[in-house]
C-alpha cells in the first residue's frame, strides 16, 4: 500500500487526472452495465414467468382423468400425433403426497437420466433448474384441481434463449468496457493537457520573473475561472512583493544614508582634532562631539534592530497590563523634558484599562509619540493625553499645539526615515523612526494608530487597542 501511494505521488498531476478520469468512467460504466443487466434479466425472467402462467392455464384446461383415475393428455397435433397444441412447454403432474401422476417431456421416459425431484412447496413457486444435456430451464409449480383431485402442476420451459441473450449482453459489456476505458484514457489525457495548459504557461512565465523583474505580471485569459483567479492572486502577490522589495531598497538606502551621516561626522571631527594640535579644550570639544555622534549612531542602530525584530514577527510575550498605568509612567519619564520647555503635560485617565500586551514595547512606543509632541510643540504650550473606553476598545488621544501636519503627508509620517520639512527636520535630533516603531508596536498589539483632527496648529494621534478579554 505504501509503495502504491509513493508511486501515485510520483506521477504528474496530468497523469493522475487522466487515471482518475478513466477510473471514474469505468466505475460509471460498470454501474450502468450492472443496472442494465439486472433490468434486462428481470424483464426476460418476468416474460418467461408470464409464459409459464399461460402454459399452466392450457395444461389445466386440457388435462383429462380416466375412469381409473389415471391422468392423460388427449391433445392431438396437426399431423395426428400427440403434440403440444399451442403449448411450448413441458409439464409434470404430481399428487399432493409426492407421487408422479403424469410426465410430458419431449424425450421418452427411458431416456431421462436426471429426473426432477418431487415438488416440496404447496404454493406458487418459480425457480431455475438444469435438466437433460445441461439444458437450462425455468420451472413453475402451482397447486390445481383436475377432475376433482388436488394435484401440483409443474410447468417447465426452455430458458436457453434467455441465458443466451444474457450471455451476449455480458459479452458486449466485456468488449465495450476496455474499449471505453481506452477512449476515456485518450480523451482524459487530451482534456487534462488542455485544462492544464494555462498552468504550464503560468509556470513558464513565472520562471522568467526574478527579483529584478518583479514588475512583470502573468497573463489572465479569463478572470472568472479557477485558473484566472489563481493568476490574479499570483499577480496580487507579485504586486505586494514588488512593493516590499521597493520598500526594502528604500529602507536600505535610507539606513545607509542615516548611518553614513554620523560616521562622516565622526571622521570629520576626528580629522579636525588631529589637525588642531594639542589644545586640551579643542580635544575635549572634539571628543564630546564624537560621543554625541556615537550616541546618535547607537540610538539609530537600536531603533533599526527593534523595527527589524517587529517586522520579522519575533515572538512577543503578552500579558494583562494596565494601559493607564503605562501612560502615567510615560508622563513621569518625560515630565522633566516638558518642564524644561515650560510645557503643561497632563493626563485625563479614569479607571484601569486592562489590555493584553507587552508593557516594555508599548511604553517605548508611547514614549516616541509623546516625545515627538514635546519636541515639536512650542514652549509654554499644552500637551494632553486622554484615555477613554468605547465598547471593547481602549482609546488613547495624544494632542499637542505644534505646527501640525499637512493632510497629504499624514500617512507618510509613519514611514521609516520620513520627516516633515522645516518644523520636523534632522536638526531636532530625530531619525524619523519613532512613529514607524510606534505603528509597528500598536499593530503588534492588534490596534491602530492614526492622525485625526489635524489643524493648522496642533496634532492629535489617535490610538485604539482591544481591551483584555479576561476582564
């Protein structure tokens, strides 16, 4: 069985489809032949039984009983001999106690070597037997009264024509089935090849697509059939891959650029320090500047690693945490920065908001958003964090009074390395990764983040996250 399964798995789909088609056709033809044979056999048998009933009526009507109680068949044929006279069957008359009273067979009594056994049933019965010289016959046995005496009449008819007809039907079926199987194999192979031709064409076209030609698409002959739907889905996959590869290339280019900037600064400061001689103050300033660039490089590397882990689907341990408590922790951490800019950082939070998540990641994401609000809001402004509940969602709004974000770039601010010109430039010390990390973390927790109510002065980041089901 295992060898057969291995053989089957090693066949091509075209071969398997052809085999299934042939097997199905043979099964259907076999069932049809069996049903047809049963129907024909039943009809022939019913017709033979009808003839036996007619013969019984003839025999019963023409039997004669002599004065001595002996049964006789007085019918005379057309040439004066004792014949069957409209009777094409043989018969026997038996007493109710199993004694043969009259036998009318086409051969003399002395030539009968295989006489039939006495009837055992006292009611109407039909059955098949084989008499002299292996002649198939159909028998009907039925009680009757002849001359006031109860007897059992056995009518016998030759069934060789019926058997011959059934045998011919079997021969026809036996010859037709292999022929039908051969025709089904040819037709099945042609049908399989024609049906799978689009798949072969898709395979050939797919082999030509590489990472350098992701813009190519498969031809879709019919979008409504299964092959067309498969080609459409594959084209959609290619579109997503092309977008992902493009984004990856942009990410690599942007990352290289961002990494090159601090490295270039480090090199320039180092070269300037070497050329500056032995002035202690100049050396200290150079080392301080190099440490700042090294810290910037470290922060950028950490941010890139976090993004890579989040987008690679690295496992994140989830547990029930209080979103309100995390927001308060973020406020406590960044309150010093807000006070330094004379900003009012307030929280409007009620009861605990339990969610299923990772506290460290979520805190890091909120730190990025709130830090942006502090960084890009003017001094003596207000930054507000509002927490609320709507159904089974926890709502978090972070609003500032900064310069705002134009509607055409609101979605782009969540892209890696994207910065809004002027107000959000590299001069603020950012890498353009904070909001990208925030979006990845929020989506990792099954939530969404977007910009709403964006005015000319001020921005509101709206976050929705599902509440914990255990509460």
